[in-house]
């Protein structure tokens, strides 16, 4: 059958292949059968790769280094491609596309906004007032389910050729604004796979882009939920990361990827707007926190996983540009809760990326926050695994204070974690607490219960048996404390350290006198 298939011209094979499923299915089915098919599958006339990205064929993409590398990699396949290998290639293309889309939207937005302002200046104040009112009337009508391609084109024309500006009131009783419209016309369709509309998903995006070019502050419109309101970015993040319309139930619903990709584009546009509004720095922080609160679990769909990760990277990178701006206490508390959730969900990938750019040591130096995070990591094996991973990535001591870290682990008697920590950072064996106790003195004085194995490891690791704390107590002195009678016997019994006769008699005398 394959030989019959092969005698057909390339153009006929391309036509037939298009009926065989989506990009992933076609590549898994035909890639690697022979070199000719490989060449046909990556031919831009078939545009499988750009179909995967939901874009038109673009020479700048095909000529890019990322596409050329992927092109050569796919062309060289001579056996059936493994799903993991194909996923890695497509992930790289998707990451590249999102980055390029964001850059492209930034340049495009700036040029169109400059052109818009020049156009607007060419009309009289009276004309501008009339045009603005006409745009608002059309937009309000559009929101009352009179949506049509004609009304979209008319609104775009008012913005681009007349300089009309969309002004949406944002009061609780006002039904129509941009956030409400995006919710009702696009976000609600991400989970509606059977919906058929005369308006394409991309047409909605082009409309919202025109409205934001006319007035970037529309991103601050709110859709009211209960007694409060949420801005556009929040609803976009909820849809992108929770994968459901905000007003749907909590049950998992399939995702309409056509609309999901448009939501991605709207989100990228909103971030570009956030950057351009003076005094809007906290919006980027809030958006970053919204994402981090919703990203805890890794999604199984590779495309969604890549999109979610790339969007987070973009927002964190934008945060870096305002990193020196002070945080208000409410946002700092939110960020601390976010970090605890990331520890709980073992998201080392997010923690590592965050730390490189956000440098969040400042968020740990308060109250018992370090202990709360360590409580999470010592709760189960998953948490301990994260502890080891952070240590191996040289992040643990950077995130947490080394001083707090070792004494909290001593309090918790986490022997294995202590051993791992001291193997990585031997200098902590000489760390002192506020009373001048090193780890050996600390565990003898301030920790209760069975401790002899930890003491054995501390001595083996080079603890100074003669060191004295601020009260003049050394190791032998601490063993004379009433609380340590059983501990001393354990140390003798297990021959953990050698005591001379005088030292043994000192401790025995304490035991007898008590």
C-alpha cells in the first residue's frame, strides 16, 4: 500500500495527509517511513508545523534557527519517531512561537498606538466626542448579543481610521466593559467544544486589540463576583491555568484549544498593556502571583504545559524590570503563601526559575516562616525529596538562612536531612545560636528525646567538644544536666565518644545526687 501511495505526486500526498488527523498524529504515523515522506511532512506548503502553532505560514519562522534545527532533526528521522522525542521538538517550536508572539505584539502595539494618537489629533474635539460615543454605543450593542463580523469591523474602523477611544464605565451596576465582554464572548468558549460561531476566535482577538490600543486602561475594568471585582488579567489566568471558565463548576471539562490559543494571545496583549500604564507596577506583581497560585500541579497535556510555563517566564521577566519597587505587605503575604504552596507541590522547576530572578530571601526573614516551610518539607517523602533536590541545586542555603536551617532541623531531630546538609555545607557545624551554642551544644541543651545518633554524627563531623557557650558550658557540662542522664548512658553504651574517668564520675555524681 505504501508503494502505491509513493507513486502519487507530492501535492496529492499533501492533500491526503491533511485528512489523517492533527499535526502530532500525522507526524507519529508517517515520519520516518522514508526520506521523501519526511521531506513532504515538513514542507511549508503542507504547513504542518505552523498549523501546530495555529498561525499562517511565515517565512521568518521557517528561516529562524529554531525552525531550521527542528527541520533538520525531523528530516533525519529514519524510524518511527518516539512520542517523547516528537514532544520535545514541538515543545521547542511552541516556546519559540510564544516568545516571538509576545515580542511581535509589543512592537505592533506601540506602532499602532502611536498611529492612533496621530489620527485622533487630526479631528476636532466635537468630532472626537461624537466618534467616542458612537464606538461606545456599538460596543454596548455588541455586548447585548448582537455580535457580528460587521460590528467588529465597524469598531476596528472607528479606532484605526477615526481615532475613536473606547471608554467603559467600571461601576458594579454597569453591565458592559471589556472584562465582561472577554468573559462572555471568549473565555466561556474555552470549555465549549461544540460551540459554532459565525465569528472566528481570531476576530475577537483583533477587536480586543483595537479597543486596548484606543485605551490601555481598559485592562483595569472589573467583572464583579459576589461583593468584589476582578480585573481582566485574573480571569485570563484562571482560564489558562485552571483550564475552565471562572463561572463553571469545579469539574474537569475538555479544553477547546482554538479558543485557548486566543486566550493566550489576549493575555500576552494584556501584559504589554500593563507595562505601558504608568503607576501600574503592582499589576504585574499581582498577575505573577495569580499564576503562581494556580500553577501548582503540572498539566499532562504537553502543549498546555509548555504554554503555561512560557507565560510564567514572560511575567517573571517583566517583574524583574520593576523588582526594585517596594512590595506592600498584602502582596508580600500572598507571595509567602505562594512559596509554601510550591514547596508543598514539589515544584522545584518554578522555585529555581523564580529564585534566579526574584531573589526571595527577603520573604523568609519573618517570624516562623522558615520553620513553616520546613514543616511542609518534612511532612512526607515528597517533601524530603524536594529538600534533597534544593540542596543538590545549591538553592537551599540561598533561600533559607543557614543559621535558622540547621537549628530548626535539630529541633525536629531530622537526622538524615542534617547529615545531607552538613555534607553539603560542613561550615554549619560551627554555626552559633543567640546563646553561643553550636549544633552540638544546642541539641544537648535545647532539644529533648532520643538524640544520641545525631550527637554521634555531629562529633564525627568535627564538632568541637571543648567549645563553650556564652554561659561557659561545654559538652561535658551539658551532659551533667538532669535532662541528659539517659542521653549520657546512651553515649557510653554505644561508645559514641570516649570519656575519661573524671568526666564519667562528674556525670555519675549528678545522677546519684538527683
